C-alpha cells in the first residue's frame, strides 16, 4: 500500500459517507421546510470542510520538507490516551520520526530494516507515528518491529487528529524525518533504500 494518496483516499471515502448520510427518507412538509434547509446547510458545511481538508492534503503531498526547517509543533496521542507534543521532544539528541501505515508493505520492510540496527538507533529519540488505531499499531510493531518496541527511546504515537500531513508534508508511506540535536531537519526521505543513509546520519 505504498500509495502517495492513500490517506487522501480515506478522506474522500469520508466525504462519500457525508453524501450518503444526507439522503433523507422523505421530503419535508411545508411547515418543516426551514428545519430541512438548516439541516441541509449544516451538512453542506461539513462537506465543504471535508473537501478543504482533502485539498490541503493534496497540496501538502506535493511539497517536500527541506533540510534546516524546524521540527513542526504538533500534538499526537499515546496509547493511554494522553497527549504528546513535539515540544516535549528534548534537544541535545537527534530525533527520528517515521510516519507509517500499518498495512503498507514498504512500511513493514522499513520497520524490519530499522529493527536490525537497534544499536545505531539507541542514541536517538525515535517516534513512530500513524493514523491507525493502536490495535493496528501494536500488531504492526509486534510483527515487524518487535526489537524497536523493547527500546526505551522508542515511542509509538497516534495521529488521530490528522495533523501530521499538513504539518510535516510527507510524500507517501513510509516517510522518515531525521532531526538534529537542535530540532532542525537533517534529512527527509520516503525511499526505503535510504534507510542505511538515515542510520549513518543518526549516529
């Protein structure tokens, strides 16, 4: 599932659901026309904002983050439901962020390759971020990245508010971001062949 617009596809499905929910069983009587129009207006607003998010996502995928840019401020969620802000990522140590989808085969390969080099990752803050539910995230980690799950410097986070794409501008799944001790971007890549390069820079 290494598709650049897989998340956008999900958003389009949500838009379709809005349309399905807008089908009324019967047309209202004249006395209820005001209520009917208010309901339709609310649904159209919801549809508009869904389309706006989708357009924003398409634009985000079209742009790639450049080295030297600061780590975006974002809030994700831990498995216990508590929030985790990127502002909590400490300076003084490099940080690696991997944006993934649990069903993406390329993500599974990258996670597996990273799991083989835990020694090189022991000195960085490592965050795996996904829009999947934690049940899927945990299955992914247990199946493809179990050595990483046991590391104290590794955290799995859920992007349930869908802020990652507009803020970090990934091109596709998976996407890797390595930030320096100053929280400035060193390298961004979506190419699984770049894993050795990322690991070398992470030292």
